[in-house]
C-alpha cells in the first residue's frame, strides 16, 4: 500500500494533524471538567479518521512517531485555548512503557507550553492484550508520581478491563459507548453499567460514560448515579470546543438526590426498571404484538407527555382479552387505555425503600408494580418483588455488618458511604467519638454496666442525628463514627456532648457522682482517681474531608483530632481544619499529616 504509506509520511512530516477537543461533563457540578483531545488527519485525506490513521501507522511501524506528533500537537493547541480545565490525552499502553515516554517527553511538551501535569489525565486503552500487569502498574505509578491522573479507556471493549481496573486503580474509568447506546431500553446494558458504578463506588473511582447521544441515555446514566459523561448529546469534538454546556441539557439532572437524601443510598430509583412505555392511544393489537415478541415482558407502562396513566400487566391483559368472546377481533383496533381502570401508584424516585414499602402496604390496591417518577414525570417502573428482594438483601447485609450490641452499622458500610460521598464530591463532616475513663468504669461496675454506657452513647447519637442528617456507625468497643451531611454538624456535636453529660451520672452510684468520679487502679496497677465518663470527639470538617482520597485518609485525620480532644478534660471536641491546602495540590496523605497539629484548632469544651 505505497499510497497510504506515502500519505502517512506526508502527514507526519508536515504535522498535518488537527486535534479536536470534546468536553467531559460532571453531572454533579453540572459543568465541564475537562476535554479529551481527539486527532484528525487532513479532511481530504484517506487518513482523516483516527481509526485509519492509527491502523496505517501500525502497519508501517510508525505508531510511536504518530503518537508523539499527536501528543505534541494536542498539548500545544490545548495550551493556546487557555481553557483552565483538565486535558485528557489518549496513550496506548505500548507507548506508555517506552523509555522515551518514560523519560519525560510529555512532561517536556507540557513545560514547553506551560501546562501543569496535575491537570492532565492519561487515558489508557487496552487495544492490544496486556500480559505484563506489573510493568503497567509500575509505569502508572511513575506517571502518578509526576502528577498525572490516570483514566482507563473503553471499559468493556478491550481485553482485560476489569483486571486492569483492579491492578491500576485509575482515577477515572470510561465506559465504552457500546454500553451507553440504547441503555434506556436495554436491561442488560443497564445492569452492566449499574454494576460498574457499584464497583466504582467501592473503589472511590470516577466513571465517565462515553458516547451519550440522547436525552434518554443521559437521564438513564444519571439515574444510575454515574457522575461524568461525554458524547454528542453535550458536544461533538471540535477544534475550538464549547466552554459551557447548555444548562437546558442538564435540567432536572440528578435532582437533589444527593442533597436531600444522601444517606438512603437505596431509594426507589435503585429498583426502577426503564421499560419503554407505550402511549395510552396505542392499539390493543399493538400491545398484544409487544407481549408476543418479548416473552420476558410482564408489565408495560402507559405514558403520554411523560406522565404515566396506567400499567398493563401481561397475565391480566391476556386473560381478559382471551376470555372475551371476540377477543382481539373485536378490541384489536381500540386504544389500550380501555384496559386501565385506575391510575397507578406513583412514587418519587428519591423515596427511601422503607417508605416505598409503607406506602404500598397502606394502599387498598395491591398491584404487583408501581410507577417511579422524577419530578412527577415517568422515570421507570418497579415491581413489588424487586422491592422485597432489595429490602431483604439490605437487611441481610446490614445484619452482617452491624455491631451486635448496638445494632449500628460497622466499619464496612460506613467506609462504603464515605467513598460514595467522596466519589460524588458531596460535602460531609466526619466525627470520631471515643469514651474517656471507660476502662476504670468497666473494672469497678462490671461489663454489663459498661455495655449500658455504650448503648447510651448509641442512643444519644441516634437521638441527635436524624437519618437524613448523617450516618451513625459503631466501629467497635467504645468507638463511634458519625458521617454528617448536614451543615449544622458543630451544633449537633455540642448538643450530643451536652446530652451525654446530663445522662452519665445516672450510671454511677450516688457517692461516686458526689465525688465526681471513682478511685481504682490505673494500667500500671497504681491507685488513681478517674472522673466520670465523658466523650471526646475528633472532627474533620467538610473542607478537609473533600481533600482526602479515601476513608483511610479521613480516619487518619480523625484519629489525630480525637487524640487532641482527649487531651482536653471532660466532654470535648477538636476540629481538624485544613483549609490552608488548595484542592489542586492533591498532596499525598503523609504530607497532610506532617503539619497536622498546626492546622488543628480546639474549639469547644463542654
Ligand atoms: P476513544 O478514545 O474511545 O474516543 C472517543 C471516540 O468516540 C471519538 O472518536 C469520539 O469522536 C467518539 N464520540 C464521542 N462522542 C460520541 C457519541 O456521542 N457518539 C459516538 N458514536 N461517538 C462519539 P474518534 O475521534 O473517531 O476517535 C476514535 C479513536 O481514535 C479514539 O477512541 C482513540 O482511541 C483514537 N484516538 C483519537 N485521537 C487519538 C490520539 O491523539 N492518540 C491516540 N493514541 N489515539 C487517538
Ligand atoms: Ca479516549
Ligand atoms: Ca473511549
């Protein structure tokens, strides 16, 4: 193919390549967070499409030259655009592992054009089978240490996406467009993407859905809690890209799910199925055909102008139709709404599953399915069986991870929730409660009295923190955790300490209350006086939690703050404030902790 070869040489020598940029949108911030650079050959050339370009280069052993030219031109053009957002660049793993790349060619380009590596995300595509995971991991660590972020591209299209994901723990994972196209009418794709989002939650990783083309696709991925998206729906790749996304495209997106109900991670939206509805004017024979062609279809919602007016149940529909003497012959052309005698039960998608269950049991109708709405409009349909399954699954899970004494969630669900909040960039404060003088109390009054104190702490915490304000966890012994998503976390902590101080004397004998404490041996076996039990709280405020990468970083900060709180007598708290650090600095944990004491301010002593 000398023609293509010559064409490629011409393109490379003359650097006749034009980078285009396509926005990547945060569905939470409702704004562009960055742009992916996508290269184009000359418009009149057979090498215009990147597919032909890269295939031809590979055939003639010129992949590396092409990659470097693309990289240089992308960085150069992007710097000129002065967009101040992240730049996502495509890098194939084989090039990533090459010494030239490792020796900092990309860094050199970035320096030359005045871009910071911290704002560059390397997209790795596994378009060839990868076998050397160790090498890949080393290479990725190398680039991370230089400040780059890492994205795994085309998850689901390549050879070893999940393996690479678990080995490389990328900052972003891009779901291949195959899974996004038509997701609103494909339960299999929906389940795949839902599972991918679940994995991402537990790994504190950001998912980017690629190839979002329509409003239906956008609303579906957004309903699944996907945080980032890219595709023609928002903008096509262009030489000079959009700087703002038309806000009308994002209207009603992820409505206040996070703000109003960040704790009930499981709401009606989690069990909603996106079954394509039919209009209430659809002919009965049409609906009949639908059921005949889709054996798995048991329910069909009737929706006009986004509002649901009924649900057709397969069994009821067929038996009614066939029990009539003339059946389809007589009714075939009539509209399907004749089969509907009542409006269906509709439940907002942000309703916690427990409330869904209450609403279902309190109605006199006992339909096996109900409509899930978003701002009153049709957003899906769910069955009572789905609801039961999900509630049972949760109960089993909660029981497995609950503390046997207080029945509060243990560290597993607490950590999961923290990672979810971090991934969704939802602000929260983290408080670590610990009892002072608990051991001597246990020694003198016995374990059973000790258990009662622990239960009293649990009750005090629950009494001051309604479910939609925070999550209370009991991570063992006398250690409690609260993840606050409300703004008044400080006032609530003060109220908890004051409330606890009030009830503690009831657990002591009168003489000890009068003395203000008990005499017993300390750990060294010496007689000592120990004041009444009190609570020490180490708090990490929202500006600081948002700078952490995972629950581990937060727990470290909270332990430090709790130690400081313990130095203060009586019921007291200590707030770790790290406002001084800019988010963009993204320092590793060790640096956070280095001058921790400087950033901590004692605020309150009850
Ligand atoms: P990719 O990295 O998966 O890039 C996304 C592709 O999806 C782009 O195709 C983009 O134009 C396209 N796309 C974006 N939104 C939509 C959508 O809503 N619907 C559909 N159907 N497609 C959408 P493009 O630009 O043709 O690039 C194809 C592939 O070529 C890229 O796939 C990437 O693997 C490769 N490529 C492009 N530029 C570069 C580069 O500079 N370096 C390297 N190594 N590879 C590149
Ligand atoms: Ca890509
Ligand atoms: Ca891709």
